[in-house]
C-alpha cells in the first residue's frame, strides 16, 4: 500500500503518487493528477474465501489498523455487495488479463448506513505496492458505488469515511474521487480522540455528496 503518512488508521487509502506536502482538502483536489489505469486489472465482490486475502493486504499495508481475521471473513461474506477486491493477472497470462485471475492487489470494505442506505460508509481501502499510484482505490470505489444503482436498495448518492488530519494520502484519494464524480466534499466532526480507549487519534468525518454517474 502506497502511503505517504505512516500514522496507523482505519481509513488509509493509498493509491496516491502525488506530493505528500499537500494537506488541505482544497489543495488535494487542485494538485491531483490522473494516473494511467493498470491493464488487466479486474474488480469483483469478495467471497468468504477472500477474507484471508483482505486480512493479508491490510496487514502488509503497514498503515491500516489491522482488525481480526474474523472481521474480514464477515466483511467478505455478509457485506460482499458493498466490498470489492482487485486482481492483477499473472505475468504469464499477458497484459490482456486472460487466463488465471491473478493475485489480489487491493480491496475496499464498506457498508450502507442502516438508517440511511443511500449513504455508503467506507471502512478501509488497501492497495498493494505493485499497484500504487494507478487509481486502484478509485476503481474500487467506482465498482461499489456504481453497483448499487443496479442492485437491491437505493443507489448510493453519498459517501462517508473518517480520516485522521495528518493522513494526506487518503485525503487526496477521496478529494480526487469526489472531483471525478462531480461531487462535493466537506469535513465535519467524526470520532474524537476521547471516544477511543487506546490513544487513537481523532478521525474527522469526510462527507462526499451529490455523486454523479461515471463520465
């Protein structure tokens, strides 16, 4: 996972290759740049068998809060509709992605808010070093959000996530994604440091609203 901030957080999305000096949300949008997508990358909902891979990606990121392996099994099983796993084809299969599915290089875990199913809460996004800076996190978010327009329940029009103030790479990813989808991004109070029993930093809430269909 490509992160410019080594602080541990539940919501480090790490697909950014931009300058780590950009800290504000406004600057993050202004300084973001398009990255060439990875050829052959495939994205699909996880299955119970993928819970272990999600756990390993989170563990190896070096920046995510590592939850129990059981938690990732539950996400892959019970919340598969709002989680996604990304794969790169094996080198022997060629750049067109034919052949075996390949190795997992990223995942997003998310769920609809029970009281507001049109709002998606993004819990974690992890991207393997092999796929850094190639918009994998954005494609994972696209896949989850766009699938809701075709599945059961209302289409997702709002996205929530919490990100520590010093996690510039995560903020850039969400700012860039909001801009690509024609949405607005604002920050509000999320979880204060006093809410955590273990000295965890405060996690302000980022709210992305007015998500448009992909261009």
